[in-house]
């Protein structure tokens, strides 16, 4: 094993930032977090003053947290900040690290492809049967449509990361 193999990622497309910046994910995540904070604050104040609470707050807050998790996952895959076993992987040769990353990206792709697939069935069921949300009675599909859509967004970010890895390997 050469010293070059043990070095970090080369200064090629393999370590390059994504072409489509993650500003949109960051903005959506920040807006969702601000809304959760605002809804929770208003609910706490109303509970304190009136001993009553808004019925919709939990339902909307959970939805917004799911949105935050999905856009955060998309940003993490785009910026190579997804969960990894860095302690073990970074002690390997560069080629092995790249193989581990391909493996992790493939697993992530399969996971979110399954979520998109079954999430679309959930959305279609909610649409077809007219399911309403338990807290405020709005159509449930308004919440469930985001599961497949955000999963596809994550799949695109994973595909972009794989593309940058492949381009970096050709350049190296």
C-alpha cells in the first residue's frame, strides 16, 4: 500500500461540492424549524393562559419534523455528511474507502427507493379512500404526498454523489 492510497480524498470531483447547492434544503429545514418553534411557543403560551391547547399543533409539528429529517438527509448525502463509520473507514486505503462509500450510497439508494415506492402507495390509499388527519380533519394525502416526493429528492442527491465519485475516479 502506497502513501498515496492512505491519503484523504483527492482534489478531484470525488471531493467536489455538489453542482446544485444545498441552499434550498437549508432554507426549507430552517423554515420548518422556525415554524415548529413558533407553533410550540404559541401553544405553550395559550396553555399557560387558558388551560387549553390547539389541536393541530402536534400533527403539524410532527409533519414539519419529518420534512426536516428528509431535507436534512438530502443535504447530508449531497455534502458527504451522511452517517458513516469514519473511525473504521478512514483507517483503510483510499480505494477501500471509496468502495465503502459506494456500498453506503447503494444501501441508502435502496432504502429511499423503497420508501418512495411504498410512500406512493400510502399517498394513493389516502387519496383514494379520502382519509382525513386525526387532529384537524384535513385530507391525509396533504401529509403523505411528501414522503415519496422527498424520497425521490434524496435519491437524486445520492445519484449526484455517485456521479461525482465516478467522475473523480476517472480523473485520478
